[in-house]
C-alpha cells in the first residue's frame, strides 16, 4: 500500500493576515488545493484540513488554525492521528534568510529562527521532517515581526507569486518522487531577485 503524505502550510488565521509575508505557507496550500480539487475548509485538529489524492497517493493538506507560534500542536495531533511516518510530512513556510522568490527544500534541519517551525519541531520532538522554505527577504533594520506581518512591497509581489507557484510544483514533485528528487530539481537554478 502506498503511504499517505501530509503537506502543512504555516500561516496566521484571520482575514487581516491573508496577504502578508508570513502567510506564504497558506498560499501554497491554497494553490495545491485548487490544482488537486481538494477542499481545505473542514475543521479538524485545530486546523483547516482537506484530504484527496495525487499520483495514486492519499494526500492530506493542513493549515494550522492557530497563530504561527502555536502551529505545532495541530501538526503533531494530525501526525499522531494518521500514524504518519515523518518522512511523509512536508512543512511549507516563509523564510527571511532567503531572497524574495527563492525556494529551498530540506529533509530536516533547525527552525532557523522561524517561530512556527520551532513550535512544530518542539511538538513533534524532532527536526527530522521535510520543509520547503519560501524566501521573503530580510527585514533589514525593520522590526522582524512587523516585517513578516505586512504585505510585500509591489516590486516583491511578482517574485513571491512565482515562488509560490514553484513551491506548489516542488510539493507535487515531492509527493510523486520523494525529497531527494525534489531537492535536486528545485534547489538549483532560481530566478534573480533584481
């Protein structure tokens, strides 16, 4: 039997955060849901949840419906409920250490200062799960919290939109072919952030 896979997008609930930099993970889930015709409005695990399939695999899409720094419990509860192997979990999030428009996939690693990812690691008790980070650029001298909770500048929007689409494609590659193939395919050449 083919293993189930789960893709978690991190963000903040509430309409005021919809188009902010910090909700990039939610946007990837929304694109996946549209492409795969999966309804992600069901409430389960303190999250917005949807189930469907892709490439003969059962797929769970999850958007924790807590504030970013409390995302981990929803992920841990869903992982426990489905007895999901952590190799079948991919968490999608924004990343200030990557230039806008760049994406990076890793099989494991630290939170890198990201509070949502830190909470997922804490609640799962390990950092041994895949993550896909989407660059939103550094806050520079601006307050980091204010920066991530604001909408991108108009010049950044096309780069971020393209990165979100590429992230969707990277997730589909991960579902079908696994983390190594997705890393080889999507961690290489990326657009310049001019």
